[in-house]
C-alpha cells in the first residue's frame, strides 16, 4: 500500500527537501506541495491524502488552524506538524488542533520516515525531546495557561490576518464575512485577552507565533 502525502510549507527549498525524503521511499508518494494553510486545507479536501506534513508557521492560515480544519473535514487524514519551535506550549497546541505527530525541523531528516509510518498506522509520534516537557506542561499547566485557547478558531484566523497587515475588507473577502463581523471579532478578541489597543494585539499575535512574520 502506498502512503499518499501532502506537503504544506511556504519555503520552496524546504518543501522540495521533504519531497525528496518522502519519494526516496518505495511505499510513499507526494500528491501535492502547497505554500499556505488555506491551500493545504483545499488540497486535503480534494486529494484526501493519508498524511499531511504541515509547517506550523505559514501565511494566511497557520499550521495549527489548518490542521484543525483538515481533521474536521478529512477524517482519515493524519497530520504531522513540522516546527522550528521546540517548547511544550507549541507541541500542546498542535496536539489540541488534532495533529498526530510533531517533529522539530532540525530532526526532520532523521525522523520523518518513521513518523509518517507511525501516524499512518494510527499511532502518535513525538520527537523524543518533547515527551518529558509535554507531560510536565499537561500535568502542571494545561490548557488554561494558554491565552490563545481563549479565542475561537475563527478569531485566531482573523487575528493572524490582522497581524499580517490585511485590511478589514480583505479579511472579510477571504473569510466570507461582513466587514462588521470582522470588526466584532477584533473587539471581542481584545476583550477576551484584556488588550487595550490594536498595536498590542498585533504584538501579542507575533509573540505567540500566530503568524510566521520573519
């Protein structure tokens, strides 16, 4: 049986490197390469891959939010998150979003193939370095410690686009919302997060890794 894989990464060189690693295996095939989270969701729905390799930091829609939608719309598809972040908070967020695996990008060459086979078999895969820190985070902190989880998935999508400099009109067009609804989401986010001005809201989004601004 061939494992069909979708690669989602906004860095073309990285995406091609992942393709090379995958297609070096006789039982794996890349069905598509995409460069942002929204396109990853669209292609996952169209192609129904077995596994999505998802960069956590992508424009338009980040990896966590894309993974959440993929898992809702494509029940048989498993998601492996690839990330430069190596802290327990980001791992926890990815698992909360429905990811079945999490690999630090510095370990991809060594762990990717095993991770794909593991999650395709219905199991979970975490790089060994994350296990102890994640357990500590869940036991001693949990979801209540994460300010992003105060927001709904739609609010987080709006937050990312605001932080990336998109206008209210552009956001309303992309998300099929009225401008008034986008403004309502912005006001509600600021209230939930106890943030008093728009600049601080954008700063919060960047600090929390909501957007891949570089």
